[in-house]
C-alpha cells in the first residue's frame, strides 16, 4: 500500500513539474498554475465533491470493519 502511495506521489510531482515547464515555455510563469490550483481547491463544487468522497470513504471503511468482525 505504501509503495502505491509513493508511486502516486511521484507521478503527481512529475506531472506538476511538467505542467510548470510547459507553462513557462508558453510565456506564463508557475504562478498562473498555482492560482488555478487554488481556485480549483477553493471552488464550492470541489469542496462538495471532496465532502461526498470522504463520506463515501467513511461508509466503505465502516462496511469493511463490519465484514472483518464477522
């Protein structure tokens, strides 16, 4: 599990760096990308989606715990 999370983290960092380099080559600096990420993170739709996913995850964890206790 840790290995998968580490791989996912490395891919995310690499994607970020590639995006920054791509933005620089188009004449934009990384601040534009950072602002887009902030806007995405703080948007009401994104917050609702994160809450929904967290609720689903809690339900799945609870269900898995019940199945393990059988």
